C-alpha cells in the first residue's frame, strides 16, 4: 500500500500545505518550470507505456516446436530389445 494514501487522499488543507511548501522551497519563478518538467515526464512515461503495450500486442505467436523426423525412429530403435536378450530375460522370469 502506498504510504501517501494510507489514510485516504489528501484533502484541501494538505494540498494547500504542500503547495505553500513547494512555493517556499523552490520560489515562484522556478515553480512553473518544475511543473512543466513533471508534466513532460508523465507524458513520456505514458508514451512509453503505450508503445510497450503496442509492441506486446503485435508479437507473433511462438512457433510450435516439433521433433526432428529421425528422432522418433532413433528412439524406437533404441527401445527394441534383441531377440536373444529377450529370450534370456523370459527364461529368467519363469525360473
């Protein structure tokens, strides 16, 4: 939770105090420049957010990954048990 809004939005007395504090700290000549800079920063952030969302929506879907054609044959060949070994295994099971 944002600590600034922990007790709700600032009301008129709080905003007045913040405005007077900014006026005292920065002076009347520099305050408009700071406000313009803050507005430019917010506009740039908004533009960057929209550009990022636009790029995300334009991404093509990921391609499907398929097995190479020879891999399945290799897997089946490696699982095939030679007949002599299979006979010896069957003999051991029944004895």
